[in-house]
């Protein structure tokens, strides 16, 4: 092979590389476009749920939660569209693009479930609510870490709700929130967390719990703590 042929060969090899990079860049831009839509949907759901913090929020919880249903339906369609763009067995190559949107929607599904039932949403319920699978073998899925981070974000939102409930004159809700967040904290303490992001978020749970406990204590010393059964 002479020098000219060698140069041509090298040029062909690098032209193939450039073609590969161009296709990947195009795919990433398509993914980012859909993720931006998902993020917008999550913002819309969060905006709707902010109404529970208003003065009459306790009275309108059912209607507020119902108002999110169409947005969750949109999120399910968007996840389906996103899933179709991801090449087989390449989920983790691209998942940094949608990881935070997935965590936020996990949080929002947990919050809606708590507001409606005052119970902890299961991982299965969360996956169904936002339109993803549970296991990697099934395709586009939600990792356990993303579900757990969603629960921790919910605890932070509930601590805020406890404060605002008192302002609105609802003294029963903070008591129930305090019990729920304490149980959630106890559950997380059973886990040996290795993920740095998850561990850092869990460290914040103690402050959320402390905030709610301070609300309950304040109600107690002011003589406003409801008697059980009332």
C-alpha cells in the first residue's frame, strides 16, 4: 500500500467515525427534545399540586389531584415516544438525559397518591402512573434509586405542606404528615444506601422530619394539637 492509498484508507475510516458521531448527535437531540416536553409536563403537574398549599387547599385536595390526571396521561404518551427512540440495550448510554425528569415524575406520583390516600405509593403503582416498566429486561424502566429519590422529594414537599396547613387552620393534617414522614424515615433507615445521590438526599430527610416535628410541637405548646379521634 503506497502513501496515497494509506491516506485514503485513513480518511475513509475517520469518515465512518464522523458518520457515527453525527447519527448519535442527531439521536441525542431527538431524545433531548422529548425530554424537554416531559420536563414541561412535570412542571405543569407540580404547578397544579401547588394549590394544596393554599388557604382552602385541604378542602380541594380531591379536585386538585383529579386535575393532574390528564397531565399524567400526557407523560405516559411522552415516555412511550421516548422509549421508541432508544436503541435496544442502550438505555444506560442515554439515561442521563431523562433521569431527573423521571425522578420528578416519580415524586409527583408519590405526592398525588399520598394526597388522595395518605398512603405510600408502591414502585409498581409509580411505574404504571408514569408509563414505564419496572425491570431492565422489560425495556424502558424506572430504577429503584429513581423511585426512592422520588419518595424523598415527596417528604420535603409534605414538610412544607404541614407548615402551610397550620397557616390555613388545618391542625389535623400536620399530625398525620408527622406520623407518615416518621414511618418513611424508619423505612429508609433499614436500607444500606450506597448511591451517593440517594444517600445525600436521604440525609435531608432528617431535616424534613425535624421540620414537621417542630410544627407538631408548636401546636402542642399553643394548645392547638388535636385530640386523637376528633
